């Protein structure tokens, strides 16, 4: 049944895409008609041709509508059943091997499978020798996702995250949409560019000359965006993840699938036109250096992972101190207003003595509270200084 549902969903999506294409073409022709009518001497022959073209498109749309309705009617009961099978269900836990993981991930997240419509998020836990157990990696939808709900998820995670890896396809480096994307990331992170690594991917899809040119141009613009050239360089990496993975597999004696091997051979030629598949073991260090994945992880390890506890504690402390500062400022404002009101009451000589006493007691309580806040802050700063050289209180 699940296979049939997948076919239904794919067919419905394809039908909707065709209808969208027809509507876009109708819109284009309608705009052309509008432009013709605005001309001093309208081309009415072309105007009539467009009418005929639109009539054909409308007939096509009607055919697509009938096909969609028929398919939806056929799939309707099945889709309803799958809806009730997954809606309002508890979290599902699956234990699997690393070999099974890709298949299970595709089953629950691929867009042409019905299950993915009912998935809020997928959490994968695994043992790693390189990533500490208290580090969570979150793969989010894009900020420009057409589904607002998914974009909102990304914004929330960006604000909550300690660090961000913003991935951009190498071929698109220096394209304006990518800088628009980075600007959105920086904005959602509160302007803190030091916590954002930009990772350009698919390095092997470009020649060495193309890659170097794009990287150079990109770093100039990234430096302008970060307002700090050295920060831009230290927070940028250009990687070939698939090359790294397949090289590692060859070293470990894992046989590549025919399509993977073909793709790998092509990538090797981009690295060096004389590099052949038989050279992989002998030149593995050079290939892995080119892929730059190890370099990226080394930098993340030094900048992020080794200092992660200090970063987290530092963030908590600074948030706490900011909160205390706001409380203290509001208390001071209240105290000033209260004293001004008390002075006015006294000057007017129209006052209730008990009311003045209450105000005066309230003012004394606030002053005591302010003293306690200052003492807590001083003690906190002393404790921090005694236990960590890397934590800075602002």
C-alpha cells in the first residue's frame, strides 16, 4: 500500500506542477496582450494569435484538472487512511545500523513519500569519536523556503544556536542570492558574524582555476559583509565532501558502486588531469587535503568544540548580568519617580502621613534590593575570574 501511496503523491505533485506551468504561460501571454494594447499602433494580428494560444492552454488546463480530480478520487481513501495512521501519534523510536540509516532517513523525509507530510523533525543519535556527546547538529530548511512554517523553524534554530554552518554551493559563490541568504542568517543571529562559518560545497564541480577565482571574489565580498577581512577568511572553507567520503572508503577497502566510481573518477580529473583511480591510495593525503574536510573540522574543533563550555557559560552569565542590569535600571526609574511623587505630596501639604510612610518604606526596600544586586554581580565576577581565564563578563 505504501508504494502505491508514493506513486499517487508523486503523480499529484507532477500534475500540480504542470498546472502551474500552464498558469505561468497564461500570465505571460496576458501581459503581452496588455503591452500590445498600450502601443500607439497595436499589432492586432499578434493579439488574435495570443487569443488562440490561450484557448489551447485553457483546454490543456481543463484536461489536467480532470486528470487531477480522477487521480485524487482514486487516491483519496488511501490518503485518508495514511493520514489517520500518522496524525496525533507519539514519537517513534527506531534503532538501526549506520548502513540502514540512509534508507530510513529517505523513507521519512523524501518529498515523494507520504510519511514526510507528517514529520515535524527527525533526531539522529550516534556514537562518534570526533563529535562530543553534548554537541547537537541541526540540519534546517532554508530561510527562503516557500513553506512559511519551515522558514520559521530555521529562524528559531538560528537564534537559539551557539554556532552556525551556512552552506553554499561552490558554483553559486558570489551570486547575489547567496549574499542575501547570508545577510538573513547574520540578521537572525543578531549580527554576531564571529559565530558563523560559511562552507562552500561541491568544490570538485569546478576546475582549480574556477574554484580559486570564485573563492577570491567571494572572500572580498564576505569581508565587506562581515566588516572584517581576517574574520571572513577564518570563518570560510571550500570543501569537496563527496571526494573526502569516497577517498576514505577506498582507503578502508570499501567497494564503490559503479555510479559512485564513475563520479569519483570525474572528480579526480578536476583535481589533477593526470590523477587516476588507481592512484587514490598512494595520493590519498593530497586528495584529502584538496577536499579540505579535515581542515574544516580541525578549525571547528579549535574554535568551537574545545571552548564550547566556556562559550555556553559566558553566554549564560552575560544574559544573567544583562537581566540584572535591566532590573536595576527599572528599579532606579521607579525610585526616582517615587521620590518625585513624594516630594510633590509634601510640597502640596495635602497628604496622608500613612501613604508617605508606605512610599518611603517601598523606596528603602528598592535601595536594599539594588545593593543585593550589586553584591551578587561582584561575587559572580570574582567567582568567574577565579575559575576561568577565558570567560569575559560584559
